[in-house]
């Protein structure tokens, strides 16, 4: 397990370095936490940039995808009580999952 986690953190470091000064934010661990980086994500400026990034990376055979659909949008949960979900919607429109398998 330790080797697996070390490899995940090493890949995260590679992504941090790659996206540094690119205008694309690699989502890192919060202060005073230690992420396992099981899923690695980028945050783009807006939905248009997210969609363009997804199109270009997938056309280049780099499998990327939008973050999962918010659960309140599914038919099963659509009538459940919720607030405006503005923060969740904001992030849903900007977050992209990038390859994160261990080397």
C-alpha cells in the first residue's frame, strides 16, 4: 500500500509541475491534510474552457472526462430537498478528471 500511495503522490507532483504557470489549476490537497490522490482533477476557468480541454485531450487520445454528474440532477433524487447547489454547480462546470493510474 505504501508503494502504491508513493506512486500516486509522485504522479500528483508530476502534474503539479506540469500545470504550474499554465493557467490550469491542478487540484491539490487542502492545508493540514494528506491526500491519497485516488482521483486527480483539474479546475478550468469556466465551462467553455472545460469543454474545449475535454475535446482536445480526448481527440489526442488522452482520456479525460468531466467530474461526475451532481446527484440531485438524477431522476431518483430530483425531488429531494436541496439548497441552490451553487458551489457544486460552479465546480461541476469546471472540474475535469485526468488519468491517475499508478505507473
